C-alpha cells in the first residue's frame, strides 16, 4: 500500500487482542473488525479462502457456519494456523484446520444445525496475506430445514446484529451477482445499522455465472443502486473447481484474466478482484483503527486508573506471610471499631442519604418509639377510673368511708409503675437488635476472610447479649426502686389539697411542653379515605399545633383547607392495603362526631414507617392518644355509673393524684432509660470492640487460620492483577506506535434509498405459495458510542466525538411458532 505507518496499526490491534485475551475483554472493548455478512451460498467462504490462499473452511449444503469465526490474517514467513482453544498447537495442514472448526462447533452446540454466538478464534500466518481481522458470520436464511429450530432466522439475525451494530465494525456485505441486488438481505441489514453507508463495503460474487448478455457493470461502477463506499467484484471457484481441487493461485490468475478480458469490466480491471479487495479492506480497516485508537487508549487508561490503587495493594501482598496476616487482622479490627463508632455517633464523611444509620435509628427509639409506648399505657382513662373505683370500695369493705383512702392511691400507683416493666424491657430489646444490625453492617467488610468474619460476629453478638442482660436487670432494678417508696413529698406532686381543686376540671391531661398553641410538626400527608366522586385521595401540607390540626393546599401555607380542633380526638392504626405502598393511621372523635365534613374518621397516609412513627409521637405530644379497647377478664362488665357523690369525689381525687405522681415517674423513666442503655450497652459495646475484641480473637489461638482468604477473594485478587498487567501491556503496545498518519477520505454520500425494508405484504405470505415470508429486520443491539480523531495543527491526532446519530429503528418481531411434531 505504500504507507507502512498505517499498515502497522492493524498488527497493533492484533497485539492488543493478545494482551487483553487473558482477562476476556477483547469484545467488551469493541476492537475494530470487519464482519462478513451474506446469505447462504453467497460466496463468503470462498472470499475468505481467497484471502488466505488455502482451503480451510467447512463446506456443505445448508447452514455450515454455525458459530462466528474470528479470522485474523497475519503476515509471516511461514504458513500455519493457531486456535485460541488449542494454545501452543500449530496446524500446518489446512485440512486439519477445517476438521478442528467442525469439531469445536459440534463440541459446543452439537450437530443439530443450531447456532451459538460464542466465537471461534483462528489466526492464519502466511506470507501471502495482508494483515486483516475478519469475522465470518452464519449465512442469512429464511426457512428452517431439517432439524433446524423454527426461529433459526431470528437467531442468525440477532447474532449478526450483535456484531455489525457496533460503530467500529466495518461491514463486508457479500451478494451474488446472479440475484436481485435490491433484495439483498446483507445490504438491508447493513442499511439498518449504517444508514449513511460510512462503514459498508459491497462485494459482488459469481460475476462469471450471470446470464449471457447481462453484466453488473453499472453496479460495479456504483451508478445503479449506489453505495457510499462502492462495490468490488470478485470471481470465486465454482463447486466443480473445488471438487477438482483447483489451486487457489490458479483461480486468482483466472479471476484476473476474467476481468482483463471481459468487455464490460476490462476498463476497471485494476479495481476488481480478490487482491484489490484485500488492499481496500486493509486500508479501510486501518483508517478505522486510527480514528478509534485515541478513544480506545482513553478507555484503557480510565480502566487502569480505577485498578491502580487496588492492584498496588495486591502486588506486594503475600497471603501466607504470618506477619502480614497479623498486621491485616489488626488493621481490620481497628477499621471495624472506627466504622462502628461512626455509625453510632454519626460522621460527616460518607454520609448515607438513602437509609438511617444505626445511631439515628437508636435515637428514634429513644425519643419516638419508647415515649409512644409509655403514652399508650397512660391513655386509657376509663380503665384507670374503674380500677380506682374498685380499689376504694374494696378497701372500705362493708363500711362506708368518710375520707379518701391513701392506700387506694398507693395501690393504683404501684400497679401503674409495675406496668412500666414491659415497655422498658421491650425498649432494651429494640436497642439490642439495632446494635446487632449495626455490627452486622460493619462486619460485612470482613467478607474476604470468612472465618474472621464469623468469629468476630459471634464474639461481638455474645457481648451485646451479655450487656443486654445486665441492662435489663438494671432497668428492672430502677423500677423496683420506684416501687419501694412512693414519695408524696416530691416537689412536683400536687398533694391531696390541690387534687381537690381539680375535681371540676377537664380530665384531659396537660402534656409537658405543649402549653400554648405553638407548632409541633409540619409535613406532607395524604387524606386517603376521600371518595373518587369527591376528588379522591390528595396530598396536603399539614400543621400540627397544641390545639389543632390544619392542612393547606401546599407548603406555602396560603390556602387553608381545614382546621380540626384536637378536643376528644384519638388515633388508631389502619391496616396497610395489599397493593398500597403507604402507611396509614386514622383520627376519630371519641364522641362519635364527624371529624371532617361527613366523615367519621380521617385516614392519613405517609410514605414510610419512620414517618408514621414520627407523626404518632407528635400527636401524642399534642394530647391525641391511641385508641385502646379494654376487656375486663373478671366479668365485672362496664364501670358502674356513680350514684354516690362522695365516691365520685374520691375517685376523681385519687385519679388526679395518680396522674400527678405518674407524670413524675414517666418523666423520670423517659430520662433514665436512654441514659441507662447508653451507658450499659452502647458505650460498653463500643469500648469492647475497640479494646477487647482483638484480645479475644488472639485468645482463640487460630490467628493464622482466621486470616484464610475466601476463594472468591483469591479469585478477585488474581483477576485484578491480571487485568492490571494486561491493561499496562496494552497501553505499552499502543505507545510504541505512531498514529500521526494520514487517512483516506470518506467518499461523499450517495442516495441509498433504493434499499427498502421488506414490504408488509410479504410478511403475511403463506409458505404454501412456495415463497418464504420475508420476516423483516432483526432487532439491533445497543449502539456503542465511539470517537473519531481529528488532526491538530502540530500534526498530532486529537480525539473528537462523532456527530450524534439516532440509533436505527429495528422493530423486534415475534419468532414463528414451533410446529408440533407427532
């Protein structure tokens, strides 16, 4: 070709394929190639054999090429072939190459005429070839024959599309001259993925088999049915020549004589024939490689940069070195302690914006879940009044009491305090579960060492359970301390005198911190029980204050929709719908009044369980308590109506005293429980992980065994090192070649509208007509963005992005049904 710098670029790609084949990235990097596409018996095999100058491809009737053949032609002094699946074995007998192709095909997919997209990689070294890389694809067929699958056409078209849809793949569209070129399946597929014709080269075969008096002159001159890159005509050996073992060199000489002596082709004989096709393909492929090389180098560099840090760690890593094992275990335990503390205490680096961390969840338990459980206990006023009623009457017995018995007050208070044990124990268990989950999240970083991970998880979980037991005992002890002495001299206790003055007041409790009408919470909620005829479920901006619940059209708070007073309101849970993703609770009036228009209850929905719990806690703070259905197991029925004014006065007095004293207990418990758990569980576990865990791991006496890598980690480390070495080698190969060469300019565009998609009428043609139905183009694979190169002022190639072009629209059609065979 005269441009040695350009010809050296194709050996560069071949060396890159060798370098990257060890990590299996040849195809994911989309190296430049030439794909040979055509129908069955179009002459594809003959064209390839003429390139090599040898018979080496399987032949026969029907579909013979059933797997892609990646054929790399390499110029060398000796002639032989090599397969990638037979490393180190040289095939000097080309008949053996043919047999090996057949054997490798049958080994993978058998002999049932099926196909596979797994390629066969073959290198042909010869002094008679130019450096080309070609992919021979199965021939396009329409009708399944024999034991071929019913969707064989779509399998083949899908496979072809996987190769030719890539922007850096040149398409060699082979069409016999004795068929209608306008209906060429190869050109139609090429037009689908390359509408501008920038990477399609037409090859016309069987020119010597055209009817007498006809020729393809106008086609080869690119005047009739033009392509942007034009056509090249070749004359292959006939089946009679092949059966007669006609030498390929003799066939090439006969081809040259044919073009030089034929009246229609002699004026362009120098631009026809297999040798010229070889040169054109080599030149076009070289141009294409040169254009894509800068982007290819950038891609390799980005991959190498991503692997550098990890590969550097693994380069000097010796898994069997005891000192390194000890050092690694020490570092892992230290990182575990740091990660655990960050998740509990919070950290500004690597903030998780998708989920709550362990510390945030424990904080929610402290200030939302636990207070909610406590308020649920104190919310059943009816049951409390009944218990006081029975206590007073049982203390008096048969006598009529003149004074309010303080024994009733003490009995009720102690019973109320005893009920605190359940929520407090549940509180400790919830924190313990969150601690174990947080530890599990941190220990997942040790997955490379399964034994160390399992032992660490066992030791830390055991410690958490031990601290949970201690914390539980301490919590029960605190409650027992409160039960041991009822301090009626507490400064916040109202006493009997003040309790008398509350008799005529409302029995609604005043919750600390809600005095006045200040805003407690704002947020979005959906009113979900509004009927479709009245507008359906809608989302509003809600504002909860100490006295009312209001909602607005949006968060600008300009258009108020409604304001609902909180008097006599309670809340209850609503079961989540089967298809709903919302979390719902309801507000209703205890006096059975409508809360909103003609609705007895208002169902409010939010997006998460955390948001639901937060709204419940806010409503509790505003004095809206959860509904609680009580059942008297002693058969006492509903509480009696008070007929004795004195008894009613005594009940109200003791109820006021109990409320006052229990409010002190609730404040104390809500303050002490988080502190107790924090001291005895959370801080103890943090201290254990940072100071005691490593010692207990050493005490096992199996430090070396603990640091055994998992098989997955070993494979990952080896894979990273392989990829890193292969990428460095590939970049080194690219660095040894100059890309500052000139390229052959692309021919101007031509009108290729003559390549029409199949007519819809043909799609429905019955097989009984004798003409197979044209099933249309197969679906295209995703397009791969590439870069071309432009030349800077100093002569160096600069990568520039190709103009954006929308992907070809290739609709997927359903494959034909498989016939029932009886």
